[in-house]
């Protein structure tokens, strides 16, 4: 059986060629100022600031949804890095610099995040938990989240288990240090898709779900 079954369909608007993304009504009233991104610890944030999906509230959380100990490729990748304590493993969608969606397996250990190509069985990226500065999510019932890594570049992903992923990352970082990364909750946030590429993700409630728009905002000056 294929360990990577298709994810539930996610609606993403194509990036416009030249026009800037429309501002929310509140921002337009403030002379075009962007929406404030409120930052808060993970505890209580997902309960208070977001419209939570019922599936996220009642779903049983078991951590490893892939069966890492029974997967020779994943166990080999982790053993090479000296990691053996798996906190979470599941299929996700990862957004590339060009805006394409790539299937990945996300593995979280007590020291790092791993993104593995399930088709080629290749480790595509390893992010040390100590390098994670912030997590960005919206206030709506979507599946998107961004991991902010200032020393490298950021990572935008989508998963139906977003809440569990965010909670596990926060707990793993706190267990290894006194540092607690922020969780920024806003219906518009920016992330570095590459060192010199900044993108903006905007969320809007729509009939039957959440409309998501990803736009190329600017190129960082060197």
C-alpha cells in the first residue's frame, strides 16, 4: 500500500502577474497599513485565536502516522543524524520557491524536523529545532502553517494535522531549552520562500471553506 495517499484538496489562488494583493477593509481604512500579526505562546492560542475545526478538536493524536520504525529509508535517515526519538511523522504538502506543491513526509524528533521526498526516498531538508524562531498560522480553519528559520529560509506547508504539528514543535523546543518560540496568528503573514524571495499568504473566509492567496511580495535587498 502506498504510504503517501493524496491529501484533501486545498484551494489556492494562482499568483497574480503584477497586481498587488487586495488589502482587507480594516487595512484600507487605516491608509493601507497591513494587518497586525499578534504573537503569543502556543498554550491556549489555538483555542482562543483560531476557528478550530471539529476534526482537530476530536481527532486522536498518535504522533507517528507513517510507521517510521518499519520504514527502512526513514530509519536510515534518522540514524545517520543520531536521531531515534520520533515525536511525529505524517504526509504534508510543502510549497516551493516557485509556488509549486510538493509531497513530503514530515518527521519531527526531539532535535530536528526532517522533510523527505516519499517518491525518491531522499532527505530534502533538515531543520534543527534550535533554529526555529516562530510559527505562523491563520485564525481560520485552513491547513497552512509556516516555520520561520531566520538563519536559513522559511518553510510553508499544509497538513490536516496542523494543530498537532504546532503543539509538538513547541513542546519539543521547550523540553530542550528555556526558549519558547512564538506562534503568530494572523490572516496575512509573510515568509522567506528563499533567501531573497519574500512571499505573502492571505486567508479569507469563503463559501464552503477558506480561500488562500499566495503572492510574491518583494525581493530582499542584499
